[in-house]
C-alpha cells in the first residue's frame, strides 16, 4: 500500500511528490475450518474427518465435501446425506483403514457405486457374492435377446389376468437353440389358436442352459416383489416329446390366505365340555358292550360244557 506525501527539497526550494511505502496492516484472522465432521446419513449419525471424506479426490464423496456450500445440514447442524445410513459405516471403514466389509455385500456395493469409491467397487466385484451376480448371471441374461422386455411383458400379462382372481399364470417357452425354436413353432401355433399368451425366451448364445434361464426369470420377478413359481406346462395337443422341456407356466399369487386362527376362548369353553361328555358316553357304551360280550361268551361256554 502506498501513500502520497509532500517533501521540501532544499536545492530547488520547491515541493515535489515522493512515494513512501506505508506499513502493512494485518488482515482479520480467518476462522479455522474444523477437521472433525458430524454426519447425518439417512438418520444414522457418524463422526469422521474431512481428510477421510476427501481421501479419494476423484470420488463423489470428496466432491460433496470440497465446498461446504454444496452440502445441506439438518436441524442440529450436521451435514446431511439422503442415503441409507446403515451401509455408510463400511464405506467409512474402508476410507479409514482399507477394511473390507464382510456383511451386506450387495448393499455396500451399491453405496460404493453411488459415492464413486472406485477402488472399493473393484474389490467388491471380486467377492463371490458380487462376482456371481454382476459378472456371471447378468452377463448371461444380457446375452438372451429381449430378456428385460420379456420380464415386463410377463408381469403385464399376469396383472391383466389377475382381475377378480387370486392367482394368474403366464406360459413361457424357453428355447436355447434355433433348432429347438423350429420344433416349438407348431406348439406355439396351437397355443395361439387357443388364445393362450406365450412369452418366448431365446434362442441365446451362452453356455447356461434352460434351467439357468428359468431360475433367472423367477429370481428377477421375485426381486420386484411378486410371489411366483414355475412348473412344466403340459402340452396335450402336441405329441412331440422333444417339446416337453420347452414350455413352462409361471404362476403369480396376488394375495395370501390368513393362517388358521386358534379357537377363541368362548369356543373352547363351549365345545370341549360337550366333546368330553360325548367321549364319556361313548366310553360307557363301549364298556357295556364289552361286558355283554364277555357274559355271552361265558354262557356259551357253560352250555357247551353241559352238552358235553
């Protein structure tokens, strides 16, 4: 900072302007940024440090806390993240010490994907739970043409038939090869003539067989919250034995009957005495009958002795 002041020079006896450096004034001190952070993640509370949250600079979590202006807070001033809080703890444990989760692997994997924790995502994809689901099974269904569309069609057909009914069903034709698809052409025409809705899967170019496909279909429909099971569909009008493993019926149950309630106290009080009386009367009749039988047997024996 500079200020202008007047200085008299004895030679010229005149006033000239000279720039003189002024002392620097200190700026007001900035409030320190706390390195300890309190979080509210979906109602679960955590305490950690900014260094932990920013450990992976290219992650979404680090971006969220790169500027406090980007974050929102709850009523207590804690930073709020609108995500499932139960699975945020394993995320923090990994950022703190590199510890891998041992429970709820699919759920933690989903959260690691959301926060873009790439090293953790890669490690979890090598676990049996995620490898089998993400790499093996999903890669298989991706090779089945129209798999997702067929699932949606099955659900729509089942819901359309469920009006006023407790159960509904959808016929599925699964043909892994083009040869089997040709075999099923006649059966499909017969079912269409009977106005039966059939959803056809295949053919596909992958190692898993028909049973694997049916299992995937059942599992993915159940994952949507539906109660469903499948069994082989009988083809009475088609005599070709080659088709017996191609057609299945998926049955949807839309509501469940309540379990049988135990007898009410009044029912037990009124019914069981009557039952006990009936049992006692039956016992008396049985005893009387046995006594009469023994008496007749005794008389018969005496008569036999007299005749002898």
